[in-house]
C-alpha cells in the first residue's frame, strides 16, 4: 500500500542500513553524557594526598580557632589517622618556627584564666596538665601568680559576690568559701578572704566574723583534703 512500508517475512522493513551499521540493526544514539563519561574514564585518577600536607592542614585548622598545645595538636592528628612519625615531623617543624609554643601558651592561659575567671594556681595547674603542658613549663608560667596576688583576687571575688548575697552570715560564709575552693584557692586563703569581707560588710556580719578562727578552720580543711587524696 502506498505511503506504508512493505512487510516482509522478517517483519516490517526497517529501511536502508544506517551509516556505520553493516547489519542494518538500529544503533542507540550517544548523548552528551555518554561522550563525557567516555572522556572522563580516560583521565588518570587524582594522586593520593601527601600525609604531611594533610597533617599541616589539620593543624592550621585547629590553630585558627584558638592557640593549641603540642599535645592537643598531636591528639587531633591521631584522631584523623595521621601516623605518629609524620605527626612528629610536622610538630617538630612547628616548634622550630614558633607556631607551637607550649611555654607561651601556658603564660597566656594563666593570665587569661586568672584575670577573667579568678582561678587560682591549683585550678590552673590542673587545666594546664589536662592540655598536655609539661609540669616544668606549667610551673614556670604559674610562678608569676604569687600568694599575695591570689589573696587579692580572692578578696575581690568575695566582695563582688557579697553585693548580691542573701541569707544568714554563717550560710553566706559557707557558700563563699566553697566558691573559692572550687576555683582552686587554698583553705586558708579562702577563709581569711571571706572573714575579712564579712567583717567589713555589716555589724551583724562583723560579729559573726569575729568568732571565726581562720587558722583552725584552714588546718581542718587541709586535713580533710589530705585524706581525700590518700
């Protein structure tokens, strides 16, 4: 029939073979994605990243947020799977050029935490130890914080708290001594600071403070502390 393809024994006549198809079987067209895939498959895979380069990147990312100790950076590298040998090489180089300086970190930490939070030597020593600072390095940083400075800071903290303190003098006394103890102040320093502050606050508080034996209380607190650590 005119306008229609003739049907053969093999089915409808598919017409003349397409170019490049010797059998006459229709071939699927290759779109852009197929050509792009073929092109991409011919490219060589990206080489693996150098471990030292990755270690430096991890360290710089850590240092971008705040100063870090060598031990903190070593921990970060270990968590990311960096070998101990590569970590040592990178951190040694950072030590040489001053990017990592535990002594400078300890001095800055002591100054910031004492002036900002009122922490005493004992609490600061604990924090530096937790950050991996060597005991000798930490001790040198803490040398600038003497007993007189601690006593002055303790008194300033108590005076600030007393402005809003409520309750009987004995209850206020216990709360303030506990606050100083949590900040790392020795019992004697804490008790004397609170006693002196109460004595200057009011007649009632001064009368209560007059009966406080600071030395005896400090000795008792020291004995209790020693037992806890035995």
